């Protein structure tokens, strides 16, 4: 039991707020309005819930939770609450699908309200975090939309039971998003996500029956529903939003929180693991499957990636965009093996998002285990990033003069790394170069060389050692960097790589 609640008298007040509070519109219908009764019900459900198979030391960083009335989905939601019980979270971001308004390629946050209440107290909105989201061009702000949306509100009592009322809330109502907008929303949310943040995705799973206009099967409904729902969850476990979306298109599965789920999948770090905690349907007890809704509780264990410092390179690419660019690089090399020529520059145009079409320089690096196998790039931004990536992937595989051409057998074991670059700028002196932040070039006597930002940290070099090796790479004397006529430029990079080499 959370120490917030004492047997003698439950404390349900939250932070003292003098501003506008959005009161619960669900109390008395979707869940009990009496705080003691509601607390007791949640406590009983949590007591009987399992804990999953969390690996030791792996923190829960996100939940997928149902949003039906507690009489139907409360026992399932309890599994998620148990997974974060007494967790140290300062911020909770709730992503709930829009049910009452049509928000095509829009997401909505509160406008003027300072917090939201439930029978278990009030929660303050994280105004600082919400302000950072306002730069999104497709953002709407409406207290009315938020107050009417049950998918967000329904999550509060379980969170308050598990975590107390001290955390700050970022409620987001998610409209009908295409892949690009889901990716861009994820990129914005990642900027307010750190190791003290919990993401809660609010979603029921398949809605089956004539009233939902979804009757893909008429026999063995319970077994077929479970196969359908767990198939969808298996796609979530891949952490690939495109695979999940493709499964929904193929099956027609009526998962109402698919937009929030795709946003989450775009946000997830490479170290994350997704686990199914509990699955059931609204008809599990009645056995009448002519009309039913499926409920899932799932947990994501791992660690959020650190947000780059404000003076670092802005990470303008979502997790999914990085995966797509890496896939483009690999497929470009495969194209050469198959067709004996380089792919045309716009081969992957249909897959490129707006971010991937931004003009930017890049380097593509191929590694075999710990050994470099090829690295070629372009520092100056002259073409769309996705085109630079595909061209330089081919160059790294077949035109790096330091190595023989890559073979098909080697490609199976190569790990691809991409460095998307900011424009280079000259610096007055090598003393202006910051190891770990800056990539750098040296130019002297018509010779030049470049190091990416990650080279020095990976080798454990200080600035002097780095510049010595850079001078040698340019074919200059080891101490040429000390010469008054040596010129330097610096740039920064967003660096990402395939998680594992192909075996």
C-alpha cells in the first residue's frame, strides 16, 4: 500500500493550487466517487495482480493501460499500477486517444488549467514541460477537450494510488496521426522525457461486435480475439511503429489507442523491453462474446536516453526516422549487389519524412565487430539527408580507398552507423575545439582531414592527441596543428547505429 494512504484516514489532497482545476467527470460512473471505497477497490485489485517478470534493476519507463470503466478493466489496470508502485517519478505523461472530437494530425494539451482532479486528490500540470511542446506546429490547446476525454482521466486514480500526488502531470489527447506526425510528436515528447519520467499510453484493444462494425470471425471468438490481440502486442514488442501500423491495416484490429502506441514506439530507446503483464476481455466472465472489448496491461522496462545538452547538436530525428535511415543505408548497399549499379538518388523518397528531407551533411560508417570497414561522408549540407545517407553508404561499402570493396558475406555482419551533421563553421584556434562535442577538420598546405565527434571519446584521446592523429591523417607532420597557418572548422553530429550486426 502506498504510504500516502493510512488505514485511519486516507489523505487525498494534492498540491495546493489556486488556479483552475479540471474536476473529474468520471467519478460516480466510470469509478466510485467515494475516495475510501475507490482506494479499497484499487488496493484489492493491486493485491491480486501479478508482478510480471521484470529483470533485476530494470525500471519501468512506460505503461500501456486500458481505459474502460473500472468494473470492466480495473483488475487489468492493477497490473500496471503494481509495476510502478512507489516508483520515483517526477513527471507522468499520459497519451490518450481522442474519442469525442476529430483531431486530424493534431495533439491537444490543456490551455489555462493548472491541474486535474479525481476522488483521490488533485495533480498539478507540469507547465514547464507543456510550454516546451508549444513549438509543435500541429498542437492544439483546449481545457474543454481534455475535460471531456475519458482516456486520460481514467488513468489518474491508479497512478495516484501507486505514486501519490507529488508527481506533475502532462496530459495529451492524441488525434488521428499519420506516420510523419506521430514521429514528430514523439520527437517533441522525448525532449521532456528523462529518467524520472513515466509514459502512460491509454488504450483498449480490439472492439468486437456489430455495434463496433467489426466482425472478422463468427466462431471460436474468444480464441480468435486473443490471437488477434496478442499478435498486435507482439508487433508492439518489436518497437517498430511501422510494423504495428501494418498489422492493424492487415487485420483491421480496432485498437483505439493506436496513435498513442505509435508515438510511444517512436520514442522508445534501443535498450527497452516490452512485456505483457495481463490480458483479458470484458466478456471473460459473462461468456457472451457477441459484443466485447479487450484489455491489456503492458510494461516497458529500460532507461530513457539522455537529452542532449542545449549547446549540443539538436536531435531532430525520431527513433523511427533513425531506424528508417539505417534501413535505407543497408538497402542501398544490397541494391548494388543485386543490380550492379548504385541506386538512383530518390529511390526511397516515398519513405522519407520531412526531417529526413532536410538538407544536411552526413557520414556513414561501416564496422565489422570493433574494426572499421569503411567510412565516407560529406560535411557540407548540399542535398536531402536521406539522399546523402544512401549515397555515402554505397561509397563507404565500395569506394573507401583504404579497404577492398565490401562483399555480400561481410554485409551480413556489418554494423552501420550514421552521423547526421550540423553545418561546419570555422574557429579562430584549435583551442576552441571541444572534445566529445565537436567534429573537426584541419586544413594546411592544401591538405585536409576530418574526425567525427565520436572518434576522440571512443579512443580516449585528449585534444592534443586528437589533433596529432588528425594531422597525420591529413598527411602532415604530427605537430602541424600547432602551426599558425593551420585552419580548423568544427561541426556537431547526431549519431545513431544499428543495435546489432546481422548474423
